[in-house]
């Protein structure tokens, strides 16, 4: 937590958790947060506000509790269920973080709970190590090779107060951490030559930057290749009362399409383009459609002409004949259509049980790109023959 130069406003680091069906609500909050200068965090250790967009089901609620436990004090937790609550939620969070007495009391009670009532003096950290330090992510300044126009610096992630870049930010996978320092240990499995190879099990989601809300992907890795995968949606049987379904205003259609496009760009590591996309998304979400309309076509042309992006996304199919780059450009075209008064075709949805066939045989970075290009629906296919038949086609693009 930091304070502005004037000392009158608390700069908050907000970690967002989106309950399935509440994308538009999250987008609205992010737009207001960016305009206010607050930081959107990507990890519990760097957060002081945990903000849940929508009402989580019991499974997601359990994950949120785990994330909350990983956050250092001072901290505040809130739930947002309507755009009308955004200002009040931000104000309440600032007041809660500024109440040092209440924060110290909550931290003391939390420590007692975790030490079963033992004397706190026995667990007091050394003075030289008592402050929380969050070193800068070495990948946060990653620059895409096509970014030769330094005018993008004004539209960098600092405008959004966040760094979403690349495949490296997979630190919020919620799994059993049994190894040294909390890192999972590899198991052994027989390789084709009869030798034992290391096999690692990982879980991605449901809380992860640039990741479909509520999706959980369990993978088994042999080296850097996913050999087995399974996917599920948390609280799949619960009612979804979010605003991603049904008729939407053109501004919402555009902002959601731009949000999805920014996810692909962020996972691909092109931070400057992701930042520009998010800024245009915020213009559309806050009713400034004329400004958004002026900016989207130059962005679309630049992304479409990027040779490096074309190369990095090649062979990553999400449907027969449709790769990640095609999906990305389609999202930009859909946003452009909505902003110009045309009715765009909706993006085809992928059911959660189709995801494993799309990621098996790929490395983790490629798998994350594929998932970022999906619009995931919790429904399950009954045509398992079709699923098995498509698996081989998707493994190697």
C-alpha cells in the first residue's frame, strides 16, 4: 500500500477475482480503478485489497479464502455485485486500510489463530526482515519486437497499474504445495526407452491473470510437455446470475471483445499492445464510444501486420481451421463492428470438457495461449466420439 505525493489518497493494490458470468462487472471496476490510479495486482503477496466481482459459489469461495490467507497485512476484502457499488467499495477499502489500529488487531488475531495461542513474542520477526518486500518482476518490462513506436509508452501497463505479460505469471495456480519452499515435487514415470523421467502435476486456475473465470485445468507434465489434462468449471451446478449472458449494449459487446483480445496479447507477452487494447476497452465501457472508435482501427492494423505475433501464434488451433491469431483478430473486428453500430456475430463457445484435447501435447506457454483464446461454457459435450476424433488434430496444430 502506498500514499500519493499529497498524502491525501491511498494507492491501493487490488487483486480481482471474477466469479463466472461477471466479466462486464469486472471490466467496469477495472476501468474506474485505472482512472483513479490504483494498481491491479497479479499475486496475493503484492495485494492489499481482495475484490470479488459477483457472488462466488462454495468452491470458488474456498479458493478465495485461501488467496486471502496469502495476503499480508494491511489488507481488506470486499464483494462487488453491481456497478453502482464501485465508488462505495473503493471508499470503504481506503478507510479500512488507513485504520492502522484495526489492521494491527486483525493481524494479531490472525497470528494467534495460526500459532494456536502461543506467545507472539516467540514468533516476532527480526527487525531487518519485518517489512514486506516485493521485488520487481524481471519480466514486467518485456517488450515485443514489433514495438518500435515508443509512443506506446504513454499507454503502457502503468496506465492500467498492472503487468499482465507473458507465460511467466502462473503463480496463482491453487494446488497442494508439498515440496521445499512450497514447490511441488516431481513424480517418476517410465519413458519409452525404459528410463524413469520426471512427471509434474500442476493446477491452473481458477484465479489466474488472463484466464477464463472459474476454469480449473489440471495437467501432468513430462518435461515441458502436457501429457494428460483435465478441465472443470468451479461451481458448475450453481446458478450464474452475471451479466455476460443475454442482450447487451454495444459498449458492453465492444468492451468484452476487447477484454478478450487483451488477454491473448498479454499471454503472448506483447504488453504495450495489451495496454492499448485495455485503454480502448475502458473508453467503450465508460460510454466514450467515439474515442474508442477512433483508436481501434489503428490498433487492429498494427496487430494484424505484426510478423512476430503471426510467428509466435502459428499452429495454435482452437477449432479446425481456426487458430489463436484468427480468434484475436476476430475479437478486434467484433469490437469495431459494435462500436460502429453493426451487429457482430458472437464468438463460438468452447465447452470445458473440450479443453484437454486442445492443450495435450503442448508446452505450458502454448496451452495458456490456447486457453486465452477460448470463450468457455460450463456445459459438457455428450458426443465423446467427436471429442476423441479432434484430439489428434489439435495436438500439433
